[in-house]
C-alpha cells in the first residue's frame, strides 16, 4: 500500500496543474473579501498564497508576477502574511487594471514559517527561488518571465536585496521596503540591469541601528546602473498607516513606529482615500528630481513598465526548466522518504 501511495505522490509532484482562474473583487468589498481571492499553495515544507489574473481558458495574455515577502513575526501561521500588509489590495479590480500591457498580475506570497521560523534569511534563499521557479512552471502559459518582480518589508526587504544580488538577471525589478540590512557595493554592481525602488524612513530605528543612511547605496546604484530610469527612492520624514494613524503601544506612539511604511506600497503611493498623496513621503529619481503622482498612476504603473528581456531568452528558459526538473526530483525524494518513514 505504501508503494502505491508513493507512486501517486510522484505523479502528483510531477504533474503541472492548470492555472486556477481567480475572479478579482472591487476595493469596496473590503480586505476580507480580497483575501479570499488568494488560493492556498504548497512547495515542499513551505506554503504560500497566490492570486491568478487569468480570466478563463481562452485567456492568451502573458501577465507579470509579483512576489511579496513578509517581515519578521508576520508568518507564524497559514495565510498570516495576508493579514497585516493590505497587500490583497493588489488583487482588486482597480489595482489589477493598473498593470499596463496586461491588465493584471500574478501575486505570490510565500510564508517563511517552517517550524518555529518566522522570517526570511540566507538559510532559505535557495528554497525561495525554488518556490518561485515552481510557481512559474505551473503557470508557464500565462506568466511573462521578462516581468518578474519582488517586494518585501523589513527582513523581507532585506531578502529582496538578497534575492536580487544572488540571482541577477532573473528579476526585472525589486522593491525593498524598510530593509533592515543593505547589500555591499559588490552586490550592487550586479544590479546594473535591474530596476530598484527603495523605500526608507529617515528615523527608522532598525535601519539606523543596523546600516544607517541608505542614501549612499542609492547614489552608488545610480552611478553604475545601465537603466537609471528604473531607479527611485522614497523617503519618509514620518511614518503613517494609510488611514493617517501611527503604530501605537497602549496610549503612546510605539518606539519603532517610523519603521511602519509598507502601506505606502500596498496603497500605491496614496492614502486610504485613494486621492491624497501618501503623507510625509518624497520620491526622487536617479537625477535627484522629485516625482509626483496622480491617482492610479504611481508605483504599479512604474512597476509594470519594468522588463528584463534577458530573462526571456531561450537559454534562460532552458536553464529554468532544467532547474525546475531537478528541484522536483529533490522534492519527490524528500516527500517519499518522509512518507515511508511515517
């Protein structure tokens, strides 16, 4: 009987299921309804939630993919990564429509929680890449591999830098939000052809204690980049949630309140009303020029314009398929031995 189950397990692991079609909901339906648009998925010992923009069996559009990484203490249980950041806004009708040349975007939110682990770091970098590769392969008919993006907050932001520098040429753009650690200059050298939009708070206690000012790194990247039009940095003199409040601890503003800037991205650079520019935020380009936004034409619009044509080359596609194949063999061996031991 165990051999039969092992065979069935192998067939399950190597079969690539059809893309699940998700129906987007309007923002007015609220966060809970938007969260329900995300399906559950699993790769090895990792789980994730994902959203598909595919509109039916006859949909021939190639959509971009955004990978969203949670921060510390935000992945303690299944789907926890959706409950804190309002990232499900990006699954709404309104936000999906902002993706130019596609009218939608795949959203993938892996969870770093493995056992007691609750944040991303170097130890699961290869696993994260395997999760992304597997998801792309499962949706190969609908994902545009030249437009794979990655964003993350806090330690998730640090992991964005980690992934960008570890796999140069794979991601078209990265969004490190309040990243606690920054890459070395040797890492930035690898990002000459990658678009990056940095989010940082002037008084973020974690960044000040860990790496200090991130502006020198942005300036250095502007100097070496082959695509300076793809570089931006947003700085906050004060950090607010999208409703204009601050993080509180009891009746006092929390000591780490200036670290809480993620909703600027998940609300597409506007406050929750959708028309007021995000408070206390200044965005500059590689020339040091200040950028202003109009509603519906902000971060998502910029993001959807970033492409990486090298990622779509035949050689790269073949390498991705070979990597996926060997990842699946390794996953099958792990799952089979785990099952037989049980």
